[in-house]
C-alpha cells in the first residue's frame, strides 16, 4: 500500500460518487417516466399527441412509485446537506 494514497478511501469515494452522480439523476428520471407512461403510437412510429389522443395516464401504482423515487432523491439530498453542515 502506498503511504501517499489511501486506496480504501479512494474506492469509497468512487462508489459514492457513482451512486450520487449517476444513480440519483437516473432515479429522478425514472420517477418522471413513471408519471408519464408511453402513449399510443401513430403510423409513423412517433407518439400521438394532441387533445384528441388521450393516451394512458399513470395509474395509482405509477404515482406511488414516482413519489417513492422522488422521496429517495430528496432524502439523499437532505442527508448530504446534513453531512456537510454537521461536519463544519
């Protein structure tokens, strides 16, 4: 082991950085996707839009999972702020 570089600390930083840097935005995007499920496709393969094409809406399970994903994102943001403020 190198006395200048603590590989155990580097490994922890990389894992937490990946989880918070890529995992939380992905979880937020999943929550948004659960709120807006795909609608029916037209003949061109593009999603049908407009007032006449009322596609499926998110059901209660979609809303519940979206709220859960948003709650996890908000809780992790709050935890991160508390860690930064608490160790000053």
